[in-house]
């Protein structure tokens, strides 16, 4: 089996060695798409900002003329209007007309030639309306910004949509590209370059597409560019990427060859360690905060290598879960627990033994059969077992999960939520899973400092557990202040370095026998009325 696994890994390594070469086009395409799309978005944002600025400038000029003119269509009005136009960035004309469009006067007294390209549109936040128009002999569409006066007259300022010309925009368009300016209602305003349907092309991989809105104006600017046109400008980078991919492939091949020579992988190390019982259970005592007696223990693990090196679980637990070896590792630990603690469990029937299960265990109903096979005929009874749900990954409310939890409950074992409050646990999640014990993570216990009178989040967790009728175990208790605070809130069970670290079986047995008179076990949780949730 190990040889077969080794061959599979070497085959995968050989195949992966060619991935950089095969993926160079994909990687460069992704880079070009990201960079060019960002550049196009910046350009379109600048165009839409210009349109928005022009419209707002026209609004400011129009309001100034209205405010400064005592009456309209007089020499004074004409002078004010002309001065305003001269001082503006781009306003071309000011017109006074009636509601039917009959012109009364304009800033230059020569009549205004314009024709509407859209209906009159309101602008959020403005009393003025805008209309897209063809103005005089300009090829660029213009905005007619209008203010109604007394319901009988209206005064308008005309400003080009953009300062540039259509010809200039077309000259700067790459081959096959399109700029489209339209109202948000879909009414076209200006379309330059290739004639394409933007909405149909926007999701095609052979085009880059961006759009931008002109502030609060009902105008959108859209741009389409053939991806091949954008990609053509990166020929030099294509060569660099190809060279780098060849180097990467060569390095992967060398690594694969080196592995083939060593003929071993970390997975083999852990697999061998499990088979040789190098993964050892360590027992961290759980103490009764009221009596100082021993309640039980949590089974932790350490990797004891033959050379005497002790490997902490943080180094290999994630790998064990991801590789699927967490299940045989847990079975090995349970078998060792049975051997280590059978005699002690008989002497102390109230002793509770907590064993961690991972997310993978709850997808395999066979774990219930494994528990029966290991503990079924042992001196350790099912009601002495507590199985802790670790929160590295959330448990789905699936049939398999519910079957595992129901099966363990049916045996008489309890379910605990480990590190509650730090991962995916919440009131609904815990209630749905049918948890019996809530273990409060040390990160909340650490919030208790000398002199602390209230820790709202910790008190909330304690209150939540009480409301659910769950027992509580506090983890990571390291100071007397923390122990006193928890006890004052009705928390009876705790574990942490203030009591003892995780111990080898011999040291744990000695401690257990020294603290053998234990009046309170896991099953003797305090009544909910004893939980203090408001320390004010």
C-alpha cells in the first residue's frame, strides 16, 4: 500500500512538473485581462467624471445667471449671461424660452439651433433637468441643463458632453473597440468604433468590457475591446513568462527525482508513527472549581519519536485531517486510552474522559461502531466518555452528522463543543447539533485580569450555555483571578496550567488517585439559576 502511494505521488509530481509550461498562456491571459481591464476602467471613469463635471458646471453657471439677473431678456441679462459663459470652462450658450419651446432670447442674440436626442430627465439632488441634444453644428452631443421659472418660462445652459471631439475619440480607439454612451434607460447618446451589442458581448471571453456612470446623472459610459488586441501588446512578457515556466518545470522535476531517491514522504512518517503507537495520548485534568477535586480529563496527543523528540499536535493535526489519517490516529488513541485508564475508570466511576473528534469523523457513521468495538467490553463505560467536536471546520446538518451524534448519544456518551465562540458555533448551531457540554475557549478566559469585575462576552457565553441547559468547562485557566471569576459565575469545571498541563498517563494516574474524593462530575452541572450573567 505504501509503495503504491509512493508511486502515485511520483506520478503526480511528474505531471505537475509540466503544469507551469502548460499554464503559461492561462497565467498571462489572466494577468493581461486584470491589468487591461483596470486601465480601461480608469479611462472610462475619467470620461464619466468629465461628463458629470460638465453638467455640474452648467448647473452652477445657470444658477449664477438666475441669481444675478433682476429680469430676463434685457441688456443687463445679456451681459451677465455672456460674462458667465466667458468665465466658465465649457458652457456654450444660455437660452430663455417658454414652456412650448418658443425662444425669447439668448446670451448672444443670434438664436439657438438645437434638437433633442432624449426626453427631459430629472437628476437626483438637483432641481434642474437635463436633455441630451444636438447643438448647433457640433458633432459631439450636448447637455441642455434647464431650470423652470414660475411654470411659464425656462432658462437653459448648453454644454458639450465632453470637451474632446468624436474624431479624437475615434483616432484613439484600438482596432475592433467600441465606446458607447447611453442613458441608463437604454436610449443611445453616442456610439463610436465597431458596431456591437454591449450587453451580448460583456460576458464573452474574447472581449474586455467595462462601464462607468456619470455620478448621479442617468448616463453610462461603456467600452468594449477585443481581448486579442489587448494581448498583442504583451509579446515580450510572453517570452519572459515562458522562460520562467521552463525554470519552474525543471525545479519541479528535480524535486520529484529527489523524492524518488528518498522514497518517503511526510505522510509515510505519520502513517508509520500511528502504526507504531508513536502518537501518544496525554491527559489534561479537568478540575472542580468548588472542591478542587478531579472531574475528568481531556485526551490530547503528542508525537513521541524514537529519538526522544516530542512533536506538538499543531505540527501534524492539520495534515492528519487533510490526508484522512485523523481517523486511524483517533482509533489508535482510543485504544491506548482504554489500556491506560481502564483500571482508573473502575476506581473512579465519575471520571469523564473527553476525546476529540474531527469533522471527518462525523461524515462516517462507522465511528459509532468503532467506539463500541473499543469500549464495549472495557471497564470504561460509555457514560464516562465525552466526544468533543472541534471547530476547525463547520459541521453540516446532514444525515450522517445527525446519525453519528444520535448513535453516540444512544450509547450513553455525551457531546461537547470545543473552543466555543471562536469558530462556527452559535445558539442555533449548538442547539441543532444536540450538544451536552460547552467548552469555553481560553481566548475569552484570558480577558479576565486581576481586578476584572465583568467580561461581557464571557458572561454571554456562560449565559448561552445555561439557556441551552448545557454543562460548561472553561479552558486555558492560568490565574487565580480567572478561576475565582469563573466560579463566581457558576462555572464549576475548568482546565488549564494553573491546575496541571497535559500529563503522561503515569503522572495523570498519580494526580487522579491523590484527588480521588470527587463530589462533582460532568453530570453534576450547576442549575441554570446559579449562572450569573450580569455582574454589574
